[in-house]
């Protein structure tokens, strides 16, 4: 599983962190997404897909 | 087993994606009133209106991802009736589509002012087509063709009627485009009935500092026109605001007129139980759905982007037999000029507002809204990460 985020699209809602806090974080100053790992372990697959689904800016792509 | 989703915007597409993600492999039809592939609405008043984004960028998913969802998209054909008993939707072109489960996700329709229809220069903003028309008009209405005596004027004069989220966003974007902008509405400050006087006051200050003329605290009584084109906005106070272009942003109503003969309960939306079910096998999701929120013990209808996705996921789970209640913490955001405001929960003007982090003077803060001894909302101003962390104060006790 590979995770790609688009920081230009990100609207800093933080929904991804709520869904998968071991994979996503936000910058302190403006809340833009920070990817903690682009190859998360398989047991986080459900959470990561959930994060991509709830992102209101469609800024997260997951490649299985 | 088959599913028909009436509505091809955020809620409709999210339902489709959630069904496929949860392993559903049966036929799914998505019926859309507009001809466009599913697109996102929040950018219409911001990135798309100001020209930073093109149409392709507003699409919710690229075409190849849509194709992988293996659904039958029927676009440009509005639903006109629902037969609940037979689970059958009729469309404008005469199609009759039936399915074992039907999802109502037809969204909203923008409210208009009396006399607005057919008048050139007056706009609502709900669809991509609306945004295109407004963009064209703002680009074309430079005032150069105006025979008035103000020949030095080159900025289009825009009056925004409505001091809610959309009106304030359009005002901000139009300033960026170089328009002369007046914001008119009945509240004391933009979004005051939602945010209360303190935060709304700051928003009003922001708009004024960025050059928006605020004509608030007085109702709009109508439009003035000449030769089929709008010339301005008449206020109840008697003042007249001259305009080349007018945007009417007075909110929207649930798009349920196609359901009036269906027998479903319609009351400010499609009324649903706590599992977003309007009748056996019939569900509603997104802006159009008014469902029982168990946590708040009230019927709730939310007009925001995140709700469309989250509610759709719940509906998809319930189609697959989960019987899950939907009780989210509402969330929305608004970007105006360089300011990002994010709101978790349900703020209201009568709540007590306290600063929990940051400082108002620095225009970077998080506030808590408290009512009846409980924190009912968290609002952040240019402090996204910290705002999300404060959301924990809202988690149901």
C-alpha cells in the first residue's frame, strides 16, 4: 500500500488524522497534511482508505 | 440486489464509493440532474470562481477512477418522481429506473429573490453552470459599456445579497478579482446568527479591511432593473445600491419537489430515522436528508461537504445490513481572504464564547462555544491543527 498526499489541494480539515493518526499529521502553523509514512503496514489499510474517503479536498490517493 | 442513487454529487458519489469499498458487487446506477461528471461544490465560490482552478480540477474523481467503480452513470436527466412501493424512480426524459435500494441525494436548490428569474446580471451560485455564468459576467461587466456619467469606473460593481457563508465567500473572491463589492444582509455582521457577535464582528472587520463595503443590518426589499438587466439592489431602509452584477446568496432549500407525491415525509428535507432510512429500502444522504441525530435527540439537516461523505458511508453500511445510527460531530470550514475558519459542533449566537487557545489580537485562536453548561462547538480562526485537537471537548459524554 502506498499513500500519496497533495499538499496544494489540502484544506487542513484534519479529517485524515482523525481517521488514521499513525499515518497522517498536520503542520502546526497552518494545519496542512503531513505524511508520517507513505507505506503504512497492511493492518492500517481500512483506516487509510477511510482517511482518503473523508478528505473533503480529495487530497489523498491510496495505491494498493 | 441493486442500488439506485438519485444524485451524482458528493453524497451520491460517496455512497457509490462506500458500497464498493465495503465489497458490494451488484449493479449500481447513479442518476444525476446535471450533465457534468461528479464535481465538488466548495471550490465554486473560491478557487473556481477566481479562475485558479479549471473545470477538470473541480471533479470529485478522475474519469479512470469513476470507471473502476463500475456503476451506470445516467447524467443530465433529473429525477421527477419516486414510487416508494415499487422502488422506482422516473426521470425527465421518461426513464423508469428501479432497484432494491434507493438513495435520495438530490441536494439543494438555491433560493431566489422575487423577480430575479430571467433578469440579466443576477446570479445564484450552486452549480458549475452558475459559477461559469457569474465568472463571465464579472469579467464582462467592467462598466466600460455603461453610458453613465461615471466614465472613469472600470471595476465591476458587485452587490452580494446575503450575509451567510456563501455570500461572504463570494464577496471575498470578488475582491480578489478586483471588483468593487458591497455585502448586504439583515444581520449585524456576516454569519452573526451562527457565530455570535464576537467572531462575526471579527469577520466583518476582515471584510471591511479588505475593501468590502458592508451594508448590513437592513433587509433587502428587491432588485431594480432596466431593459431586462439588473441595475441595483433596493434596501428596506430606502437606500439603493447600484450594481452591474448581483449575487443572491439567501440560502437554499432541499431539492425534494420530485418527491411530493411519493408519500415520504418531507419537512425541510427528507425526514429519516436515525439510520438515515426514509422508508423501507429508501435512504437519504447529504444536504437533502433530515435525520434523527440520537446524540442530540433532534432532527438535523446539515448543509456541508463533510456530512455528504460521512452520511453516505453510513447509508452504504445500512444498505448492506448494518443498522448503524448516524450521529456525527458536524464540521464545516470557510476560507475568506487569507483566513480559514473551522467549526466543529453546532455553534449559535446565544452561546458563551471563550478563547481556549491563541489570541484574538493575533487573529489566530480557538474558541469554545458553551450553552447550558456544555461545550457545543469549537471554532478555530487560522489555527487548523489546534482546532482539531480541541474537537475532543465535543465528544459525547
